[in-house]
C-alpha cells in the first residue's frame, strides 16, 4: 500500500512516499481502506518537530481519517466489511477523564496516522460515518470538530442565548461557529480577512471583526454585547490573544484554551481572578464525546466546511496550503 512517512522534522517537504506491506488486523482490530484524511494545524507542528520533538520517526502523519472496513480481526464484531467508518483522534480514550496512557494513543503522533491507503485500528476507536456525510466530510471531524464540541457543549455547557467569540476561520473555529448556532447561541467571529468574515456571517455569525484592521477587537466585542462581554471564547490564539480575551469576556465567563496560533505574549493572570473567569484547557476529546457529537451532526444534518480537497500525490502541497493560512475551514486529502 502507498503511504507517506515523516523521516525527519524538516517541515512538510520532508514527507516521503513509501510502499509498505498491507497491515494485518490483530484481535479486536479492523483494517480500514482510507478514502480521505484532513489536516490540522498540529500536523504542521509535528512535521517541524515543535509539537513533540521526542516523537519516534519515521512516522505516518495525520490523525483524521475516514474510509471503509476491508478486514476484521479475531473478536472484533462491531463493524462488517464495507462499513463506512471514521477514526477517533485518541482511539485509546474511550470515555471518562483523560489519563497519560489514553492520550498517548493519539494518531499521527506517538502512533502511526492515516496518510496511507490502509491502516489498522482498534474497533473501539472507530465510529460509523453519519449517513449524509461523504468520506471527505467525515474526515474533518476527529480532531477539530471534537475539540470545538468538547469546548462548547461537553465542558462549556452552551445554552440558547449565550454569546460566543470564535477567533479566525480555521477548522476548530468554524466548527465552533456551527455548533454554537446549532445550540441557539450568538456568534461573533474574528478574521484577518474581510472576505472570510463575509462567509462567516453567511454561516450564521451575527458580527465579524477584522483583527488586523481592528487590533483592539476586544473593545468592539464589548460594544457589541452592550458593554458586558461574551459568555464564552474559543481561544485558538493562545498567549498572544489571551490578554485581549480576558477583556472581551464577561464577568464570570468561560474561555476554552485550545490553540497557540498567535505565538508568545505576556500574560497577566490578575484579570482571571478579578473577573472570576473560568480558563479551561481542552485536549480534543474522548470517543464517547465524538459519538455524541456525531449523533447531533446526523440529527441536524450539519455539514462541515471544506475549503479544498487535494489529491493524495499532493499531500505536501496540501500541508503548505494550510501553512499559508489562505483556507476557510478544513483542508482535505482524498486517498
Ligand atoms: N487543544 C486541542 O485539542 C486542539 C485541537 C485542535 C487544534 N488545536 C489548536 O488550535 C489552533 C487552531 O487549529 P486549526 O486546526 O483549527 O488551525 P487552522 O485550521 O490552520 O486555522 C488557522 C486560522 O487561525 C486564524 N488565526 C491565525 N492567527 C490568529 C490570531 N492571531 N488571532 C486569531 N485568529 C488567528 C487564521 O484565520 P483567519 O485567516 O480567518 O484570520 C488562520 O487561518 C492551533 O493552534 C491548533 O494547534 C488544539
């Protein structure tokens, strides 16, 4: 089978094409013929060695895959040959709280990922694809969507009438926008580009703020909320945006700390306590969280936003496209 491997931490260009033997499913496992994989910012960080420089190489990259079952190992009975399935980001985190062992099962990290024609996975770490979704759409869900769902629904307890700030228009942020609208919440979106803000409004955001032309966007957020601030922030900027987020959030609000896109910055923790802010780190989510999100997506017939689908032989170009930041939503590779 054809696959890509990362032999060194030199960025997307270091990916190499390889031919590997078809993997055999062991007890409790199934073999999946992958049809699509989606990219996450993490995959860029992994390729450069900035995510975890101690990862074992060579590594098959990417965590998010969808395909069909082609073989079933001993004792595996949940799926049959031909079933359409999608991979969980951490197949070993079935439910409950994360542990060191559970989080080490993350695909495309300590365990080989899905940028290959075939893979073998434990059946407990696979989910059936909602009927209305294509392989490409299903492949967008395991990391970005589960993270957004965990942040807003599972951990955040979002309710109708809440207001949510989403930063930028990448994978996590657009899923957060869509889930917040499904929950009956108001969404304020930021972006570096006005054309992307127009598209965010079309997806249901009530307001858009260009964080390049309006660098003090937190003031604008307060104005838009009657001087109060938003109930929730999906914080993908990290240290570089957190100081402004602590001023854009309402007293007693909730910030889901997810990403590090805005680089380093000085962070003063005093506003957190003076304003009674709940700052919660989110690390994707369990298979059980993925299952409840998939059920909601199926009921709402919600569709992920795919910016572009690259062919398998342009995997490097796909990662470079993600790196350019030109995308709106998810970047996918057809396999
Ligand atoms: N904790 C977790 O479990 C978890 C899971 C998934 C992702 N993440 C992290 O979350 C972040 C987003 O991941 P992703 O896969 O959604 O990335 P992505 O699809 O590559 O999104 C990148 C987008 O973020 C926006 N952005 C960049 N710098 C920004 C800034 N300073 N302020 C506001 N927006 C900014 C840009 O949107 P515009 O072009 O609209 O400006 C950019 O296109 C990454 O740091 C990733 O590592 C964490």
